[in-house]
C-alpha cells in the first residue's frame, strides 16, 4: 500500500462510503490519481462498489459509491488473558465475522503456550477461514511482564511465539502486550485519533498502559515501557505475579475492586477468595462507581483509596515523560468518570505546578483487545496522517 492508497482506505474506514469526488476532496489528491488508485484497490478486492448516489435531476451524472470490502482482506485477533483466551476473525471495517472463547491453561510456560496457541488457531482457521489467501495475518495480545517468558524476544526483535506460529500456520503473525493492542484499537476507533501523544491505562485483572509518542507506539528498551502496574505502591501489599509485593496492579484491579464492593458496600461477609465469574463482575462492578457518584460513603471510600494508589503512579510517569493526555479505561460503566476529579487532585499534589495535562475516562470495550490485535496486521492498510 502506498500512502495515497492508505489515505483512501482510512477515509472509507472513517466515513463508511464515499464517491470519487469526495475521496479527492477529503484526501487532497488529484482526480487522475484517485481514479487510478480506486481502480487498483477494486481489482485487488480491498474495496468494493456500493452502488450509485442518486442526485436530483439536472445535477449531473450520478457518481459511484465505494466502501471497504467485507470479504477481503481478513485478519485474526487473539487476546490471551490469565483466565480466558478470545479469538476473532475480522475485516478492515472491524466487523467480527466469527469468534471463539477458550479457557487459558494454568501455569503456561512458553513451550506450552506455543502448543496451546498453535492448536487453537489451527482449529479456528479450519472452521472459519475458507480461503487462506485472503488472510493477511494473525495479531496476538499477551499479558505483560507478569508472564515475561511469554514475550521473550530474540536478537532479531521477533518473538519466539510469532516465529513458531508463522511456520506452523503458514501466515504472518505479530505479537504484542495486550494493553498495547487495546491502545491501537482506541487510536483507530477515533476516540483518541486526534492525539499524537497520550497514555492509555487499562484496568482489568491487571493494570497496564500503552503509550503513543509522536503518533507511534512507544516500546522503550527491551520493550517494557508502560508497565505502570508494576510500580510498588504498598510495601506490605499482596504478592504480585512478577514476584514482588504491593505492585499497583495487586492493589488496583477489577477483581479486587469488586470484592471490596461486595464486602464494604453490600456488607457480604463470605466473599470467595477466587476471582469472581466474569459475567457477574462485568454486570455489577459499575454499581460501585454509580453509588460513589450518588454519594454512598462506603463506595466513595473505595474509590478514594484506589485514587491514592493510581495517582501516585501516574504522577511519577508524568514527571518523567510529560505526556499531555492521560486516559483511564475499565469496566466501570458510564459513571466511571467519578474517578476523574479526585484522581486529578491526587496527581496535581505530586507533580510540578507548571505541568499541565488532560485526564479522561473511557469505558472498556470487550472487543477492543481482539480487534486491536487484528489491527497489528491491518495498520499497514491505514495512515496515521490526520485527515
């Protein structure tokens, strides 16, 4: 894809469908260039004719309408979490064409993970991908440093997993940390598209962040940038999967928040030590934030304690990187924004007075981790140039 072709695909991704004159105007390209590239994209099957735009009588010839193809190319996105693994098949429009949810095996080392993924993906492709020629590749999001053997890089900066799966499945495979793939999803879903520099912090069973600097994902040396969840915030805290005690993600995660809600707001005495069922958690966790917003003192106290831990870690990151936009995302419902005001106050207590930043909240979208993983493959079809 050349840059003008990427511009056309990006415009169609954002607008749904456009005519040639609209593509020329929005893409700032000449008529001959647009016609040539549209024909090329039609021939390759990446876009398709969506019919004719009927104009009022006397306004000239009715122009053809174009849109992204639903059938080609396709990509597979995989989200591996500690408890569940989700696999989807999607197209350039982001339409989920097929999906599967599996239990993630316990105590995976890198060998077992490769076997699990190869078998699961092979079965998924056999069932849902009838023509491998239209499959552009597979994107995979994995947990971060807590399972660092899963993302061990070789000297060529490619993962053992991607190399193994590429050979086994005979298709392109890209692997990244799942919080980064969700950040790519947010970037391309237009909710953060206008920001070249931002940090997205996701709170699920763990906590992590994806960082965009100068319009590109920032990885850092050894690709561990953004592991905010492993900042120590409580020296006497719970042991973390990384081996240390009191990491941010052990004090602030959705399972812990929900258990605190059950114990301190609903006053349930017998709360299971195991993580709650996902369906139950996703349905009821937003109530904690709604009750805090409505003035419930017990709920507000849980939020304030969360803010204390989270604010300290964000402040340290801001002082080092001076990122202008911070986005918090979790399964907290529409009232999750109740966290913003006390969090901003906590952060400002800890940073330089002349430092400025914006703080916002976006509810997590379940599809974001799998669609974002697929976008590791599809990002080659789009442009980062604001249009």
